C-alpha cells in the first residue's frame, strides 16, 4: 500500500513538473551575431485566411527575385495561443527567422528569454522603423530604448453598432448618442429596456490577461488622450481618468447592460448585443450577416471629437528571432514585407491598417474605393499599445483581476481595486 | 556481480525500458521541478547566458503568501469536499446496479462511460447549454434560478464545476467498481440472503466491504485528479472567474509559469500542491482502511 501511495504522489508531482518542463528540452540554432549573413530563411504568419493570402503573395514576390535567399513560409503552429507556441519554440531553438504575428505585450518576455534580435543593431534598423511608423514607434521600444519588434499593423478598436437594433430601440441610427459616458449609458439602457437586444454591449467578461484590451484600455486611451496603462515603469491608471473609466464600466455591469457571463458565439452577430468593440476586420466579418451597421469612436467622460479620440491599437508586430542564421536576409525581407507596396497589399487583402504615418494619403485610392474603412484608417493615427515590459503579461493580469472583481462582479470599491492593481504593477515593473 | 544483479540478471534487461521511462518521465521532471523552485528561473533560448540566481525559499514564501494561491487552495478544497464523496457514493451504487441489470447492460455501461472518453471541450459545451445564464436548468427553475447564475456566482461556480467533473469521470470509476465486484464471492450474497438480509443490508454488509480496496483506489485517484484540476475552470468559467472563485492551483501554475514567465514560482506551487495531496492521500489511507490484506 505504501508503494501505491508513493506512486500516486510521484505521478502527481511528475504531472505538475512535466507541464513546466515540456518546453525546456531540445537544442537548435544558437543566438549569434549573424546580422550580415545571407541565405534562405523561414517565416511564420498568422493562420487567418486573409493573412495567409497576403503572406503567400509576399513570399512569391520575394522568391521570384531572390533565388539564393528563398523564404520558406508556414502558418504559425497550432497551440493554445501564438505566444505560448513562440515561447516554447524560443526555448527549443526552433523559432523561424521572422514571425508576422507578435503580440507586443509578449515581446518583453521574448526579449528576456534571449529569443529576439535587437533590430536597432542593424545600421538602418531604428531609422527605418521610425520613418515608417513615426512617433507611434516609441510605444514599441523596449525598456532599454531599442526595438526588438517592428510595429507592423493595427486594428484600432471602435464601437460597431447595429443600426436596425438602434432603430428598434427608438434611437437615431444615423447620429447615435454615444459620445459621453452619460449618453452611452442612457442609450444602452434604452436598448435593453426596449427589448431590442438582451445587452447593449457585450465584451468578454472572462479573466484572461488580454481582455482589458477590449474594454478598459480603449476607453482609458481615449479618456487620457493617448496614455498607455504603464509608462516609465509606473502604472498610470490610478487617477481620475482611470477611476472614471472604471466607474463607467461598473455602471454598465451593475445595470445589466452587458453580460457577466461568457457568451458562446458572437453576441453581436446573433443580435444579442447592439454594440461591439472591434477593429476593422469586423467589416468583412460582420458585413456578411449585419448589413446595416455604423461605427463611432469609444466614449469619453465628457465627449471627445472623433478626430481627437484615441483607442487601443490591437496591433501585431514582426519579430526577428535569435535562432535565425541569415539575419541579413531576414532584415531585408522585413523591409520588403513592410514596404509601401506590400503594406498596400496588406490593406487590400486583409483590411488591416499598416502602422505607417501617412496611411490615408499613401493609400487614398483604397480609402476612396472602400469608404467603410476610412474611419478606421483615420483612427489608426491615434492608437495606444499595451506595455512592452518583460512583466507586461503579469501587469495586464493584475489589472484584469481587479477589473473582474470590482467592476464586473461589483465586489468592493473601484478606486481601491485600481489603486491596488497599480501598486502591484509598480512592483512588477521594479522586477522587470 | 551476481549479488548486485540478482539470480536472474536478464530480468534487468526486460525491466530496463520501464526504468528508463520512469527516469525520463517521472524522476527527471520531478528533480528539475524541485531545482527550479529554488531559483529565479525562466526558460531561455539555447546558448543564451542569463543569470538565474538561487533564491532559497523565496518562491515558497511567495506561493504561501499569495492571496490568489491561497484562494485557489480553498477553491480546490471545496471541489474535493463535493467531488470525492459524490464520486465514491455514485460510482459504487451505480456499479452495483449495473452489475445486476440484465437488459440493456452494454448500452447503460457505455452511456456512463462516454463522457469520460469525450473531450472536455465538447462536454463543456453541453454543460454551458445546461448551466449557462439562459441554460436549460435556469429555464426550468424560472424565478428560483440563482442570481448571478451558476458559473458566474462566486459561491456556486466551484460546486458547479465539481458536479461537472463528477459526471464526466463517473464512467471510469464505475468501471473500477464493476471489476472489483467480480471478485466478491457470490456465496457471501447467498449466505446473507439465507440469514435474511435484504438488498440494502447485503449492499452494506457484503458489497461495501468486498470492494474496499477499490474504494481506496477511487478515493486516491479522484483526489489526485481533483487536485490537478485545470481544464474545467479554464473553459467553463473563462480563466478562473468570477473574481478568482474557480481558480485552481494548477490554473495559477499555468498563468505564472507559462503565460507570465515565472516557472520558479510555478514549480514551488507544484511542490506545495504535491505535498498537500500526499498529506490528504495519507489521511485517506489511514481512515479509509486501505491496508493490504
């Protein structure tokens, strides 16, 4: 019997330990100074259909002109999330040269792992990034002031609304009253009270670290005129602007204007919610089912003109990984893939906004032909990114824990919860 | 040499594959987890020289003083208090009943076993259909439905998960009991019947003592599996909500070790969890009477 107990305990321990060590083995290419080496490279891109289409044409265009430096491309391997797949690949030394799907919030962690190449180490690295993205590029710098990622594209999130449901609720669908918190709450209440939809809006109420990107952070960016939640190693939301955003969302949940339970499916598509906070990808996605939609910026406490309102970028960057042997080629591919021509292709094929300064004028023909995207193109100039600190994921989890507790569950004081989360984030920043 | 290898040295050859397996899959990860728990450890790219300082018991202190961790242990205790007794009682009763049915025996056994072999992700969909805010259960209960609903109610979230896991795992434990029931001598039932015992008395006087070893196994397995709870709170309650009420220690290990890049903390938590399971298993062994005959 004793032996059986030991075996059971050993099995439990091993199971726990295995989950942590599964990605610790393996070997592979070692990080070395290969910034001038040339030859074939591998890349990963996202697995959504539009990005696969863009990726394939980009690779074909490059390979046709560079037979000695061919790109082998594949979709990012399946996993719980891209970040976990990349983390495991870094540890195993099996990362490709470039990944066109980096979450900026995870970049600090990848950098700490020694997985990323410092793009500033290329002679034209920093200048190329800053020339392409302008002042926005600053948000993508690491704590040491260098670039370990190239800001690639954004999906600035805005409020999508269903005009038919607004009409059914007796609201003006062409000029919805959604600019201030009071207006938004009044309109939301009218939607729910009228029975036009179960919820006015329904952001995911779950506890994952990235969920603040789709409720708290866009409104905080708007309320502060473009502030990140962590700047210079300090949380910035423990002030009147942060509390105002928290109080707004608490009112939404307290009045049952949003669901406290995860909705299986898409509440906006199913007509269960009259609004959604989404990026420009929604035009193609929702356009199939909801023909009659409109879009407005996220609200602020006292209302902000649309052309001055900031929001969360929902951006993806490109990372060059230290296991890459031919980094000279990889850098050239990176510049090719983010050139004016390829950015135009990205816009055309995916509807996502390249993170470049002169978007509206460079692609004026596209926006003239696709007016639905114009408002997102304009919004792309005013986006705010997640922190890029090595502890960014833990920081965002701290904010989310406070949010689910004080705002969604209505447990305790919003101000105190945000203050506590800010103090925790400050402590994490000191560790990073 | 003979003293070292024994009378039949070839036995080592046959045993070698398992020994290698045990060393690679059990011993090495266990030792490595203990090692990590004493360092400010994180996973790095091959060839990258990054300092991983020795921190002594700091990770353990951090684990034992972290409110989220303490809450998760409390949550899993609630889970075990509901899941383990329910599992034992339901599986022994249903196994006894299934052992006696004559008609539809295979159909009934398969019906109980199917949830166990079905992916949790698929079953979670069924459970959400039942216990979601607009689910079947709330529709039946009407005004008696809890507010907030089951899976977003801080008090009811963990019991609901415990019920789900009980239902999902039941088929496996029924199978264990069905196997154990084959070893209970029929003569004992006949003797009990001759002495005037009814079905209930036979169950408590013959069946329950007859499958005691299986009961100890079910107790320990359900405890170990319960302590490793992850998928259900992750999927059913959206990452351990509401307000951490359904977060389990393994979910916290995943968040801290994999998502947030602190495997040293996660390893320390894993070791603490293991010790806690060991204590519970020892208590179960002592009080459930699992001594070898």
